[in-house]
C-alpha cells in the first residue's frame, strides 16, 4: 500500500484489497490506513509507529489487527517505509497476514499468565506454611513457659505432703505424682530449649574448665537413682579437663540415657563412656536392642523424629535428640550415631577440648 | 527549557525543537524512568503507579539542572506530569507548554476524553502482541533507512523500546489517569498546542483544558496525529515562539 503522510491511501494492491474487503477505489483518497485499525492499534500507531517512522524513516514488524469491511479482525504484520517523492512525503507499507503467529503468540501469553498464577499461588501457600510453622513454634514457647507455674505449685505441694506422716498407699501416690512432675518439668525444659534453638538466639552455654569424668560420673549417679531397677554403668578412658557447661552436659547425657532406656531391653545394660583424648573429649551412650533403621538414622536429630518401636512410657514428642545436637553444637561439637543388630546402638557426642573463643555466637538454627 | 516526552518513545521526539531552542536556552532533555535509555533498575512499580512518581522526578531534575524558573515543555501525558510537578514546586516554573495534552482520556458523563475503558484494554493487547519486536530484552534487529543514511545502522524501533511490563504499567497509568481536579489549580502561563486531527487528544479536550486552565492560550496546529513536534515542527515552533514573545521569556 501507499499512503500520504496523514495516512490517506493513494494505492493498494489487489491482495491487500481482497484481505480487507474494499476495492482499490474505495480505499484511495477516501480512507486512511489508521481507519482500518482497532482502537488499541490506533493509539499504538500514533504513539509508536508514526514517531518512529518520522525519526528512523522505517519501521519493521509491527503487529496489529486490521479490521475487515465486515468487522472481523485480521492479525497482520506490517513494515513501513517513509519516502520523499517530488517534495511530498509518502509512506509505503507491506502487510503480511499472521494468523498462525497470532495464535501462537496468544498461546504464549496465555501460558505465561497461567504460569504467573501458579507461581503466585505457590508463593502464597509457602508463605502460609511459614506463618503456621512460626505460629506453632511460638505457641510451644508460650505454653511451655506458662506451664511452669502450676508445676511449681505441684512440686511445692508434694514436697509438703512428703514431710508429713503418710501410710504406704498414699506415700506411693505422692511419689508417683512427684515423678510425673519431674517428667513434665523435663519435657517443658526440652520444649523451651527447642523454641529457643529454633526461634531465639540458640541454646546458650556457660562453659568452664572441669574434670570431665567427675561431672559425667555425677550425672550417671543421678540417673542411676532415677532409673533404679535398670542396669547403668559408667566407663572412663583417658584423663583430663574439658571446657564444658556442666548443666548442659548433664542434660545431654540425661536425654541420651533416657533414649537408651526406652529403646534398649529392660534387662540389658546401658553404658555411658566418657573419653578424653588429646584434642577432643567425648561422651557415648550405648544400649543393646533393636537397631535404628538406617533410613531413620540420617534424620534422627531432627525435631519430632521418633524411633518406631517406642514402648511409650518415657518418650515425649521427640525433642530429646534435637536438643542433644543443639547442646553439642553450642559446645562446637557434634553428635553421631552408629546402630546395628550385632553391636547395638551408640550415640557419641564429640567436642574440642580447647576453650572456645569468647563469645561463641550460636545463631538460631532454621532448617 | 525542559522537555519531557510522552507515552511511547523517548527524548529523541524532541530533536527538531531542542535543536532550535538550544541556541536561546539551556535545554534539558531526559527519558522518563522506564522509557528510552533510562536506568530500568530505578523503575519502582509502586512509585510509578501514578503520575506523581514521574512529577517528583521532574521537580528533582529542575532543582538539579536549572537555576531559575524553567519553561517546561511536556508532550501528551508529560503535559500532566509537568502540571503536577508545577503544583509541587510552583516557584520553579515560568511557563507550562503543553503539546497534545489531555487531563483524562476516558469519557466520563459530559466529558469527552475520546476513549472507553475497552479501548485502553485493546491498547494493552496491542502492546502485548508486539512483545517480541518492542521488548528491550530482545536482541535488536538492524534495518537500513534508505532516505536517512545517517540512521542506516540505527537499531530498529530502538527509540520506542521498553521493557514490556513497564510499557504495560505506563500505558495503564497514562490512559487511566484523571487530573481534571488539578487543572484549575495551575497558575502558570500555559499555551496549549492542539492538533486539528489527534485521536489521543481530540479538539474537545484542548477546548476543555483551555476553559479550565486559568491562564491558558490555545494554539491549533494543522496536523494529523499526536506528535506535531515531529510531523509539523515548523508550525509547532511558530506557536511556541509566538507565546514566548508575548510573555517576553
């Protein structure tokens, strides 16, 4: 096609005329090229096409919808050239029908839209899950903190009752209450440590240089009282001091022994071994009994993971080993497990002996 | 003299006018953020979700590059951007030259803006279907321009290339803007350059603005299209010169 500068047709070939449903006579001098565009195309023509034609003399591959005489839209790709002929500006245009390209592009646009929707949905679900997890962890923290007060009352009450004269039956009940209270206190301690490790600044330790075997022996003695009727032994290798938080180490041993008592046979020996080497010291807890399935060994230190065959008496919600690992980490140590049918199960926490550089920043751990 | 281009292309639109006026004034040209060679990293979809974002930029540019009050020349949507900038810092503007302005593109009751909402949707669709060739992300094609050898290796469409997402938002912000309430607040002297045949800023819109602007003159330029500074630079310059002489600027 050819038009004047203002878009008025001065000529069009038969192919174009057939496409748009006008005769050459109906176009020439009577219609403007932009009259054949839809409104979006007209705006585009004025804001993009004409300025470009003016500035660079040509324009390539513009896709517009040309409106047929009968009102239907035909997607076309158009190239245009601006020429000066005998002092007058003329525009020469070449058009190509682009139905297939149009279909293809629409599909591309559609699938991009679908993808964007899916992406938004996925992001939203992920955010929701994060919020829920955070909320749950905060709830654990709040609830376990608030449970301490009623437990303190129970502790005081049972202590008072024990001082008085009780017959054997009542004595047994009070002792049972006291044990249950101790277990609840430990559980709440675990929950608070868990929340602090996940949300707060991590588990805190105050390390001092101590004789390792001495403090392990103290812990084992206390545990032997708690698990009276079970077989518990302490073995020592090497000798020397270790930089350690004694309360946290006792907590670590307590959790490992509790675990060993649960999963080891009731008549089988549980062994706590403390070892002092040149560079490191370690505490290992061994029990006999069914091994931990290999698939579980890799994630057993994650919260809420439980060995399948629990007898269910002293196991709580599966925070014990998670806290063991956090305590080990806070001491710059690590904890591992070996477990098989022949040798039984051994959890070993290994620590460097050197005093940690002050202060050890233990960041909250998030999976 | 500060020139601000409209929706579609970039500061190259001003080539004839800026050349002419650079002898008399210090001319300042810029690309709106998101257009031309502006830094796309500076494009903040929140800030540019209204013309005020662009107007804040104009005030910043004027404060940075002009000593005294400026003559602001705004084409199309930039006429309104200039108006908003003027209302933010009136002491910085001596005159507002509006080329093809429109305070509201969509018809609204008695007001004839020239478009319906469906028209704007149709524009967005056209922009989208020209995604490939117009996207600044795509490798540009090179094409010769036989009549203008100096542009022989100029990148095709480069003056109007933009990021497609930016182009879409800018189109929405432009064509859905309604600044009719702000128009009567403008105190500066305001010549309106109105084309005889412009679908984007029809004559009724120019007349409306002339009525509503307290200190305006209306110059009608014989021109088909929305860019008289490109297709009728001589007539545009005549109209601006006439105004500048009258105002002794």
